[in-house]
C-alpha cells in the first residue's frame, strides 16, 4: 500500500479538490491510504475561534464565516450537494455544541476539540467528491486509529495501540483519513503538533508497512531554500533520511520534524512531489542517498527571541546552572534553536510557540542577568562555503555559530 498526504494548499477550494482527483487518476489510487489536511487557512481561522471563545467574546460570527466557506466549496463541487451539505453542517453543529457545553478551562484541551473540525470537514468533502467522480474510497475517523496520551496540542503516540488499530484497516480499498489528529484513552481529540499531517502520514506508512509515502506540495519537491525568502532556488533530486532530518530539525518547512524517524526505521521510500506536475520525479528521500545536487541549503526562522543570560555576580555558568535553565525552558515548552555559551554567559535563540516566554524570563530574572532581543531572524545554512553568507550582506548580525557543515546566524529582522 502507498501513503499519500495532501496538505491544505492542495484542497483549499473546489478547483484544487478537482485537481486532487486528476492527480489520483494520473498516478493511481487503488492501493492508497490518503491523509488530508484542513482546507487552506482553516486551522488558523479555527485558532481564532478558540481565542475568541477563551476571551468570552463573539466567536459565533467566525464559525459562521468558516462554515459558509466550506459550504460554498460544496456548492461549487457537487451537482447534488444536499448530502454533503448536511454532513458539513452537522460537523459545525457539533463544534457549536461543544463550545456551549464545555466547562474545562484548559486552553490546550479546548484547542484540540475545536481545530480538529478542519480536517474532519475537509476529508468529508474530498471523500464524497472523489466517490462522485468514480474514485471510490472509504472515509475513516483517524481518532479511532492514532492513539496518544493526553498531552493536548503535542500528543505523544502510543505506538502499540496505534499499530493494533491501524492493522484492522482493510487493504483492498482506497482509504481517506485525517492528518494532524489522534485521540487519548478517553477518546478526547488530541493533535500532534502544528503542521503534524506529515507525521500522521508517516505513522500510517510505518504501521501499514507501506511501499512508499508521498507528500504532495505546491512546489516541485524539496528545494534548497524557501522561494518566498530566497532567490534562485534549486530542486534537490535526492537526499538521505539523515539530511532530511537535519533540514527539518533546523526548520525547513517542507518536512515536519517528526516525519522521518518512522520511515527510516522501516526504510520506507519517501517522495516529495508537486500536485501541479504529478508525473515529475520530485525529490526522493531514502537510506544513504547523498544530497544531489550538492549545494548549500538555506533555512530562515522568523520571529525568534535572542536571550543573553549571565550570572549576576560574574561567577561561572556551571552544569548546575545549565540544568536549571534548560529545565525551566522545558517546562515552559520553549524550543531552543541555537545555543552558545562562555564561562559566564549563555546565549539562546528560542521560539515562543505557546507565549510562555515572559513568564520564564520573570522566573530566571531572580537568579540571572538577562538581555532580550525580540523578533530576530535565525538563518541556518547547511553545506555552507565561504560565499554562502553573501545573501545576508547588509543585515545586522547579532550572533554567529558554526558546527561541522552547518552555519547559523542570528540577525535583526
């Protein structure tokens, strides 16, 4: 069986969904497990619903807006939309009912119960449409199959339960299910981390012993840089699992950081291809493949925070200090993307995904002197040479660090 993952850009509107059908007709679909994300920017919109709900202000208007966008897609796709329209309306009714009944103050729990509707709605529409054009498939609720703990927004997969559940899926039909989602022991929805649909696909590929996994993107494959920020990008024909892991770790947006390990563990071939050119080779990721062509790879992470932490009395930053600081970072769920230390100071480039940084700084201020630069950019250059940083000419450099084939530079935005 093959695993295909289609992200939000591939199903953002009716025209895009029709294109997905054309892709499947060109590349085949009889033995495919298809993982689908929420449409377009739906997850962002549902995050707004969560914020409005928690702030106890009008959230219904935003829900209505999101619902109408999906219902318009249904009207554009179907000659007889009544059945699919009702299914979409039922899902949004479930969302509204949850928000009326909910008594939990846990933001992360609320978040997962709300944003999950994006994937449930998109897969419902896509599944129904594909069936109407002769691409017969069966829709499954991924929450029955990917089982996690109750760490909402960052669910940790229970691999034993997940493998047993996925093993019950039929192997003789096309399967459509959701990315990003799972459920805990009480069947409350969990999510696998932002942009986690790639990881969902890898979980299914691993548990199904898949022949291969393909992520369908709006770019021709894995590029050596994000074309939104860098000019003259180069398509990488092939890279190794290890290289893909490195690129994902440093923030390459084309691959989710957790995706590679399940594939590597079973040596499952992985492809990144364009849904605009489905027959083009794209990028192949596999065991032991040297990067080709050999070129520098550029990764930009925006909206970072640069912290300089030093001892108040000019004493050394010891292992005990480092342990306390990193334990505090872990508790605050703040990711460190670069660290550099000297005898009396520690510099960190971090991202504040959950808006806990101010709380952390207040805690550390009791014992350390801290300077904080907001909104900095972190550039990572893999396979750099002496000329690789020319693209940063004119930018104010705040910190530079090299490690083997990797150069990292923090600049003012």
